[in-house]
C-alpha cells in the first residue's frame, strides 16, 4: 500500500507534440491580430465616420469609440507579449 502512495506523487507529465503546439500558438496569434483589427476598426467607424450618426447619440459613439480603441490596444499588447 505504501508503494501506491509514493507512485501517486510522481505522475508523469503529459507533453504535446511540438507541431500541434505550434499550430495552436499560430492560430491564437492570427485570431488575436484579426480581433485587434476589428476592435480598432470599430473605434474608427464610431468616432470618425457618419455611419452611426442619428442612430447612436454622439456621446455614446465617442465613449464606445474610446472603449473599443483601448480594448484593441490591450488585446494587441497581449498578442505581442504571447509571441515572445
């Protein structure tokens, strides 16, 4: 019985093959870049175009534009840090 207790504390580590791990990392980076582009594009559309004029109050457009811009910058930073 004592042997079972000692064996449980020394479980082998499971490693992913490097090829699969590289694919998932590449996919995450590409997805992150696409999302950053969408967030920054939405910020641009809200603040600098007339697409939402008359549909959304001006203060809401500017506030949401700032939120999308800041979140896009944050996501871009996270993608940059995850690549290192």
